[in-house]
């Protein structure tokens, strides 16, 4: 499709994670993100760990849901995984300007 500035949002993996492919690894002109949230009501006790250098932070197995906040005023996209506690299980910020 020749789409630019793409972020994938996925689920159904029984775990949650963020993957990042840098432009120098893909030949694209922007970083490629894959944000997976998939444990709201189907927590897995164990899933085999897939070897990768693209994961940002830890893979989350606890019950959670994903939250994406686009703050146009601050110029950031916030990715969070929210569990049963008050603090997010995972938080990551993407400067919007890096997607252009």
C-alpha cells in the first residue's frame, strides 16, 4: 500500500508486549511499532518466550488491557498496559515527530 508512519495494534496472543523495528533494520524511513494487548480476561500461565531483539521492556502475562493516548499538544503517543493495580504494568512514549 506504500503506507507511511504505521503502527500495528494487535491481540489474541495471551500476553502483551511492544515490539520496535528501527528504520535501519527495515529500510523504512520511520520506526515500526507493534503494540499487543491480549490478556484482559484470558491470562496465560505460560507462553514460550520467542527470541527477539525487538521487544521493548518485558512481556506481560498478567491480566491487562492496552491504552493508547495521543496527546497532540505534547506531541507524544503514550502506550500503556493497565492491570489490576493503580500503576500501569507498562508505559512507553513515542514522540509523534519520529513517525514523520
